[in-house]
C-alpha cells in the first residue's frame, strides 16, 4: 500500500490513486454484482473481490447516483466461505454493512477493503468481532466519526481513512497497539492530536487537511515517514523526538525558513516545494539526505549543501537562482548526484541555449537534468 511521490506532483503525498469510476448501472445490474473467489495454493491467503458487471455491457445513459446503491437487505457475500482472509468491496456504493454479515469472517479475515463507497457509520457490532484484521481501507467514503468501532482491532497495522469527512484525529488510535501506517489524506483535520499512544507508528499521512502547526508528535519515536503536505503550516518545529524519521514531506504549506531539523540526522528525503523558503540553510546535521526538494520557493542562491555528500536528487526548479556559478563548489564533488531540476530559474530562462550544456560540463556525474536524461 506504499505510495511514493513522483518528481512533478504539486506536493509529495502517498495517497492512493482512485480507480476508474464505474459506469452507469441500473439497480438490477448492480445487485447482480459478481463475487470472484481467487483460487490459490493452500499456502496463500484466500481472497475475494466483489466487482460490478462490465461497464461496456451496461446500456443505461443515466448519471451514476450519488448515494448508496446496493440493496441494503441483501447479502451478496453469501457464497463466500467463512475462512476468507481478504475481502475487496470497491466502488459498490455500499451505504450499510449490516446485511453483509462481516462478523462471520472474523476468525480469518485479515484485510478488508471498502474503498469508494457511501459508508458514513462504523458500527461497533460489525467491527468489534474482527479482531484478526490487519488492514482496513475506508478510502473515499463519508465517515465523520470513528468513535469506538475499531477499539478491538489489536492486530490492525494499516488504516486508511483518506478522503472522508473527519475533523479530528480519532481517539480510537490509542486502542490500536499494532498500528504502523495511517492515512488521513484530504479530510478536515485542523490539529494533530490523539497520537500519544501510537508508539508503533511508522508512517503518518495527514496531507490535504487544515493543519496550521506541527505538534503532539513526541510519542512517535519509531516514525519513519511524516507526510503533511498541502496544509497551512507556517513553521518547521516540534520534530526533535522523531529520531528515526527518514521521509519528511511539507510541500504546499506556508513555510518561509528552513529550521528545526537539527535532530533529524536519519532524514533521507525532504520535500518542501511550493512554500515561501528564501534561503537554503539549517541542513548541517542532515548528512544522510538523498533527495532534497525545494522547488517553487524564493531561493536566490545555491548554497549550504556542499556537505550533503549522499545527495542523489536535487529539485530546485522555479526559484530565483540567477547563475550556474555555484554548481562547481556546491555539487561537483558529490559523486552520488544523479538528478538536478533547475528549470524555471533565471539561470535557465535567460540562457536557454547554453543552460543544459553548462550543467553537463559542471556536473558530469548527472544522469538527468530536469525531465530529460543526459545522453551518454
């Protein structure tokens, strides 16, 4: 379930890419949804995927409804064995889970995917018995509150509540001791909270919310990835306890100064594009950095990175760097450097003809300049 940022995304986030929308289907066609049980060797897990009929076979011209669509009194999982371990119920416009009798799978169910439905309420009577569940995916639903529905899921390691209507980080997280990866992309969260018991957390994704301050992360001593792009954060602060952090993404925020990173000596990837940073500084102790993204800021000089000798990728497009003179002193000796993005700076826009050739001469180790590979 891991997602990695691409070079050209407006902000680094590993939120899931939505699957194609199902085409127009009548209620009768939908209730004829197909249950596919995947035959696998005895050593593999038993999986089942519920799919709608082929959209090309549907001849309705009506727009897809914007409300629950599956008959809520019909169990279309009735043919599945109780020992099913992996259930994928994607884009079925499910509004209620009651008729599906999910608790009958409780002794074996490890993965439950309910992406792109119309689920607004998480019923404790349905979720409390699912104590073997390791992954729960509720991406793109209408959930506002989690309450105590997940409190019994002691083995849950991955939870995705992205693209819902959640306003606060659920307090239920304190009852999930095995939780390692959490996605809250594109909700309505305004404050980082309720994480004091999440010591096992490895990756936290809070991109696309309304957060204004980095705070309440002290307990996350095992955190390796923190994604909080596209929020309203103005300052890099309160990160000192994250001694194992490898990836920090704060793209598309309101940060103006590089600071507060002194304790993050394990940091490998730093994403700060689309902010208001004016100067490269404060990276003296981040010697393990392999990727540095400072694109689309207000930086006027390439400086203070010559000590980053493990750097592989430097993205600094769309800034105010006037010349390429600093390439030799700052980057030429970094043998690991493979990719540099400098387009959109005055050093490119005022010298379109010589820009690329000058970079190649200054940095012969490069394999890629901007979006184009260097010819060998």
